[in-house]
C-alpha cells in the first residue's frame, strides 16, 4: 500500500480512499508507555483527518498505566488534565480484518509534545544526531512464544531448537504471518524456530530510528492478530516460563557521518573508526545508567543471566553473544554493513525509549571522546574472576530494585533524556516491584505472561 508522506487535506482524502479500497473500516492509533504496554484508540475511517490533525483525548495517566492495570501516579502525572493522541499519517498501514493502523504520539492541549512521550523523544534524539552530522539506522529482532489462549504452554511434538521441525509444525501460522506482514508493508527478513519450545524470532531490516520502532510495534500487533486467528496467543514476556530461555528484543544499529559508516573503514579493531569506537565506548559506559529503560521490568532479571546469550556481561566483542554489545563486521555475509547489536533489551521495554536511550549515549560517547574499551574475544564466563577484573568486565545487574534505583539517580539519563521520562519509568517499575514483592517466580511469570502482548 502507498506510504503517505504529506499531512495536508489532499493526503488525508487520498489515504481514506486507498484504505477504503483496501477494505479498511476503522483506524487504530497506538502509543507505547513507560511500562512497555501498547495503548490505543480507534476511529471510523471517516474520522481519519481528525485523528491526525487534532487527535483523540488521552489522560496524562496513560504514561504510567502499569502491567497489572494499575496507575503509578507521580508528582506531575495525576488524574487532572488531558493530552491528545495524534496519529502519524505517514505510517498508515493495512491490517487484516478491515482495520488500518498508524503510529501515534502524545501532545499537550496547546500542541506541545508531551515530555513523557517516547516516540517524540526518539524523534528528538534522532534530530540531535542529524544536527551533529550523523545518521542512524536501526534494525529490530523480536522473539515470542506461541501459547494457549488461556496463557498456558502449548502441548506439542518434540521441539528442536533452531530446527526445521518448528517451521513445519507451525507452517500455516507462519505463512499467514508472512502474508499479513507483507500486506502491511513490513519486509520481514527472516524467521526461525528459537531455542525455547514454540518460540520464534524474526528480523526486520534497518530503517531510520522512528520508522524502525514503528515497524516493531506494528509487527507485534500483526503477530497477535495472526496468533488469535490460529487459536493461540503470542507472549512477548521477557521470561514467560521460568527455567527456560526468555524473549529478547535485540536492537542493531549503525551510524554514518556524511554517508560514511563509522563502524567500518577506520583504523581501529575490525575497521572501527575513532568516532565509531567512541560511540561503542559511550554505550558501554552508559548501559548501567540506562538499563532501567532496557531491562527494567520485574521479569527482566530472570532472562539476564550468563550462558543464555542475553548479553549479561558488560563488554563488547566481535560476534560475541555473551557480550552486552555484539559487533558485526562488514562483508559479503553482512549486506547491511558493520553494525552493533545491543543484546540486553527485552520486549518489556518501550521500543522507542530503548532506541532513544541507546542512540543518546552513543552520541554522548562521541561528543565526550570516549575510548573504545579492549575487546573481549571469547566467552567472559570462561574467564576467572581475577581475569574479568583485569579486563574490567562485570555482570550487569539482574536486580529490578538496583536497576531502577540506578536509573532514578542517574544524572546521565536525566540529562540526555529528561526528567519526565525517567520519572514515569521509575514510577511504573517501582509499582511493579511493590505489587509483585510476595510472588514466587513461577507465579510472577504466569501472571504477566501476556502483559506485553498485543
């Protein structure tokens, strides 16, 4: 379908006509809040122009709705006031079942961007990169488990991690998923059976930061629609079943300056340029501060463990899946060019906010002249404690309390991303911690198995 790029009345009329011809009767607009929960409003197709131009009302507490339906009030977010949810007409896409979708952003009543709107924040960070002469491209990988409608595990034939068996056993679901994504204009690059039973992972191609995050949200919506059509649900929980692997939401990104890649063609290790090394150094230096945006939920720590390829060690290395920052070199087997993968992110994170945080600390690394730390070429878990200390390699925290306390106190996070988004994230995550303090791991996983599903 046509991608609409103009906001004038003619473009709205064209969009309405094309959506009607595609069978769409209504339009859903979504935002993702500090809990990583996707919220939405819907209008009849005839109201498309109003949804885009003046928006639909949304209470300020949308920012702080929690994964159990509660509200984590802050000093500045109360029941008083109103915002407007406006859709971005350039992102309109067709969904199955007579619906269309568009990404949304939250604005104050006077038209100013809401400071706690993560999509708006990501656009601002991308603007800062552009103003400094840099261009970023982001690609997302999403993992999910197929489960029963009641949230229980599916009974199935023996599972082969990364095997052909899962692709064949779920071929009808996967075929319909591919068709729905194609209809929505999402060029899925690949999908495979993951390590966990009935777990799959798919990859999306690199795009500009906001467009890439929009595509990740839309992809989750389509996974949910197709799973329901096949009598299943899709769990995007970081740890849906204790004792086995969790779901990741890895982000790959590359940086360019005046069309020149920063992660290749330089004189550093693997061709990394000095500015590319500074960006990686900034990410590694800033990860503990921004970890609450990436792995801040009460289930995130269950996934973040050595030996699970979740990037639990704070270090970087070429194709090192145990490192929090995995470097992928350019070459014939990597047509997108050299890039960096941040592995610790999980699906409980707000995808817009996670991208904003990573790109902000990368830019800060360049501006601050960070040095590229020494590479860790092998599994950090095979090093002795003394060897890890000498290499300045440590485990990232898996404690929700410690992670959020660090975020709350971080001058770096507040300076780069603003108090509003930090306060909202701290509020919802501390609410989670209080509400789940007495739950055993199995009960915690069961209760929130579908919390981040759409």
